[in-house]
C-alpha cells in the first residue's frame, strides 16, 4: 500500500471513530432522530446516515459536517467542565429551555439558525467558562 493510500485509510478510520463518538454523545443527550439529524446538518428523513455513523462509517465528508462534529464535541467538553459533579445536567442541557436563548432549548437554536446556531452555543459556553 502506498503512503497516500495508507494516509487515506487512516483518515477514514479516524472519521469512523469520530462518527461513533458523536453518535454516542447524541445518545447521551437523549435527542430524537430528527434533532440528531438537525445537529449534524443532514435531512431529518436521513435515518440511514445516522445508522451508518453508529456503525462507524466515516462522518464529515463535507467540511460543514466535519466542523459541526467538532463544535458538538466542543460543546460537550464545555458542559463537562462547567458541570463536573453533575453529568445528568451536562447531558440534559441541550434539551433544556434556557433564558439566554429566549427560553428555547439549545437544540431549537440550532434547528432555527443552523451552523450559526452551533457557533452561538459554543461561544455562549466558552464565555460561561471564562474563555
């Protein structure tokens, strides 16, 4: 196998591990299939993609999706750092109404604003952590 082919295979494996990781996170957040799809920027009807990602098929073929995964993992990291003693709260946060978002849930913010909504959530949590 050439060095380029090995590199491509490694990236594919990494993105497969990333897919499993983010799907596990979405499960911990107890989100509906529709909400999971919205966070990943795919059609709500595309349940097949979610199933493939759970099995470890590489995620992030598009830059948008790859960056979304990075922001979702960053949001999770912030929540774990903000609520180190309360894992349940960290996992519920995405589906809990928040005054900072006009009493909408963080998931609703992403559904309304798309990628910009993810950036808003990440920035909000970064500020909450003092970054």
